[in-house]
C-alpha cells in the first residue's frame, strides 16, 4: 500500500513568486493535513481538510491556502513568497473512523527554498 | 489549548544501553498521544500511539512508551539502543479542542537522540 506522496520533493523559488505543493493521501484516507517545519519554529499546523472542506486552520497569513479534491488529493498554495517561507512542508493523512484515535501518517515532505 | 513539552533538546546514550526520551503534555480532556521519528532530510515516521487501555504501549523498531496520567507524561523508551536509532524524535498530542473529528496534532520541539558506538 503506497504511503503519503508529496510532490515536488525539492524546489527553489524567488521572493514574490507563488508555489503549489501537492499531496496524495494513503488510499482510503479522507483527512489531509499540512504542516510547516522550520528549525526555529518547529512543526506548525497549517490546515486540515476533510471531504473537500477545510476543517481547521492554523495561525498563518492568508498567503497560505489549500484545497482538497473529491479524490482526497490536496494542494497547498503560498502566494507572494517571502524568505521566511523557506521550510519543509509536510502532508499527513488519516482514516476518519471510530473515536478519533486513528494513526496520522506523514509524507516525505516538500523542501521549499525561497531566494 | 493543548501543549507538549520535550524538556531535552538532545539525549546521548551509548549503544546497547537503555534510552528514554521524555515528553509531558497538557490537554483539557483525554489525550491521544503519538511518537514520531525523523531521519535527516526525511518526513515523519510513526512509531507508536496511546489512545486508551494499557499504559505501556509497544511500537515499531523495539520502541515502547509509558503513559502516566498523574504525571501527564508519555516517555519513549527502548531497552537497548542502536546506532541506527540516532534521529530526531517528536512527541505529539491530538488537539481535541479543534472541533469534533479534527485530526490536528500539536508537536513538541523535538529531541535529538545520538547513540554513540
């Protein structure tokens, strides 16, 4: 069974540009979350989607957005990139059954460098 | 709000010795607790979780964790460390305040484990 797949793995962008990152969850998983990882701030929650609806959003500016498609695949977009957006962006997916103790699985991440 | 603390930025242990990576948490209700490991330039790999039941949880690669409700702790342990265990370890709690069914995780800052040959 394939894991969480993120593309691209590495990318370099220039300040002011925008970027789109893609995530394919594990088959059957309908909850998809995004996290930003930086050395200074650690792992921070960006947003979570379930059945194409944003269920929760972290404390990030409006430049960060996302969406989920009917096949549960998700994309996140960052507009007007800033140097501080350089980070590892991690996607996670989970089944949504039972009482909520389902395991949350992560992808390998997308490394974004803004120059 | 939920929070997780990993009091040690780094833990050094000799190969073959037991290891412990500490984690304490704060939640308003019952906690769902997780441990993940991250190797250099990789994503997070799930090790184990506590949802309910036995306080000693067994996970992947010989790791286990002990849930202690009175001390609000969930320490990660392994009886005999391997050099290949050297990595960054994260404790996380599911944020039940985010709304019914939300799967948001709140992470600790991480602990770098170095196993010395």
